[in-house]
């Protein structure tokens, strides 16, 4: 039963970014998809990805296929999950899925690419393969992680206001957060360092914060060392 | 470069359990290994596992190969990570690794199997393939998870004393914890329900606790529903 030569290995990537809503009020979580130009699922949108090369590591394959299809090159891709259901593709394919968060300015690279578009993660069309399920899983992980790690950092510039940080959390969690409670929780977490800089503009000046880089990222683990 | 038919897919499993120290003082994290009877790495110990069948899902393959090699059948296997470095095996193999915790009484099943032995996770010999690295990663995840989830539950009976719970944490974290601080943290976490039962024996009676099943396990996610 173990004719494993009939099983092929692919990599796919979920890239989350933020897009400000046209109303100017809040932001949405968005991700880039690639329109398929061949069977199976020709014409449907799919996650960026491709086949694993025999002479490349998994993370290298994820970075290569992401760059080839979208032009995006995040500094760090984290392995999300391996999807291998028998019926997920007409032929047997195990996909190792990676993910990353990119800031809105980094996301520009994908806008110029042919057959690539950014979609609101909350209202996707039917995607190729099991890619709707993969995005759902990535969103679930994102919502879980935002609670206990600095994952929102990946969507923010080096310095940011508490209102900007709250907007990231609101976009990921899909709900409004009370500003006073949010400020209290962040201050209690002791992971942010207030700077001497303020954001000025049409509103009253807001202090800029940065993440404390002495607090180790709990997400990466021994594999990335 | 994408001759993916040269890449094979395997599954492996890390099963953690506890073994009381001979001194009667504390416990150690242990895992079952299988002695290899063929090349590559003949004679070395390896994680339980085998090839993915073309007609079986990843989690089914993990459960099947674990049962075939060790006789163990945990109620739930969680996917840990996909290991696919080019040089991890003489031929190109991507291994999807699953893990589970089993209570000491469940671990008995593996003791009767030929070529299977339990090893102290803190003092392993050189294992086949990259299996030392895989165990290190699983231990890192275990130590991280024990802090924010009910993962220790998998190593405990339905009802347990706070001293027994603390012993699990001490074995996983590899350090002693202050009993009074530990009790306070557990009581503050509001995840345990005190029962009306007490453990009696040579010491003074100790109250038995159980986990609050209304608190959802954060680990499983949408894929297990």
C-alpha cells in the first residue's frame, strides 16, 4: 500500500497584511491570491505556491515559490501546517503551508504582479483545492497567537501609537476593543517601550511605542536558531 | 528541478509520558523509540513511524504506524511539524511528525512490543535520521505549551492532587516549583474544579481536582472539529 512515489509534495504560503478601510475607519486583514492558469481548478484563485524541488529545503521552496508568483519576500516564513487529505486534489498532493505577516508598505511588491490580487480574508470566493480551509486555519492561528505573542508586530512599523496597535488587534480579532481597557492591558504586559516621539496630525499628539526586543519571541523555537 | 516523484513522504510520532523516578522523588518525561532493523541507520533507535499510504490521510497514517510499531493508540494525535531538510536521510524524505501525551497506565501497551523501549527524553542516545532534533523541538513545544494550555492534562488521570499536577509541570520544565506559588497560580487560572474527594495514604489527605471541561482546549483548532 505504500507506493509513496505516487504522492507529490508542494508548498503554499498564506501572507497576511492589513488594508485600511475606504471609510477611513479601521482596517481589514487581507491576503494575496494567484489566479490559476491551468487545471485543476483553472480560473480559480489559489494560495501562492508550487512544487518542492528535490534539492531544496521546505522553507527555501516556500520562499522561492512565493517570490516567483507574487514578488513578495518576507524576512521570515513560519511553517503553519501540513495538509494532506486524500481528496484535497485530483492527484495525491501533500502541501506544507507556511505563513507570514507583512506590513502594508511591504505588500506593495505583489500589486505589480500579473494574476495576483489581494482579498479581504473575511469574504473570500471559493478557492482552488482546500485553500479556503487552509486560510480559515491560518486565521484561527492568527487570532490565537495575537493573544499571547507579539505577532501583531509583523504588521506594524518600528514605532507606532497605541491606537495603531489596537487597530491591528481589531482587524485580526474582527471586533472593536475598548480603548481604555486595551491601553491598560498593553501597559500591564510590559512588552512595549514608550519612546520620546509623538505622532502629530489632525488629532492631539499620540505617543509612539516600540516593542521591547529583549523579550524573546516565543514563536520561533529552536529550529530557527 | 521539480522531479517531485523522487521525494517520499513519511510520518513519525513523538509520544511523551511520565515515569516515576526510582528514588520515588519526582518523575521524568519519557518517550518510546523503535530499534531499526534495516538500513539506513540499522541498529539505531528511531521514532515510531513509516511511509504515508497513497490512500490514507496524514493523521490516519500516523495512528496506523504508531500502532503497528508500538501498540500504542492515543485518543488524539496532534500534528507537530513537517521536517524536510535535504540531508536528513540518504534519500529525500519529508516526514510529517505528530505527537501525543499518554498517561503512564496507557504507556503499558508499548512495553510488550519487540524492539521498543522507553527512553528518558533528557538523556537520549544518538538517534537515526534527524530524530534527536525532532525530539528537541517537541520538548520545546511541550515546555511552551504547558504554560498557556491544559496540555499537562494528557499525562494525568481524570482526578488528581495539586502535588501530582505540580510533579507533571516539574518533569516537563525540568525544575522544581515552589508548592505555595504553584497552588496560587493554579487557583488564579480558574481552569481546575475542586472535587469533594481526597487522596488518602501515608500523607495527610489531599483534595482531588479535575479540569473544567467548559474551558475549551485552545490547542485543537478548527481542523479537529
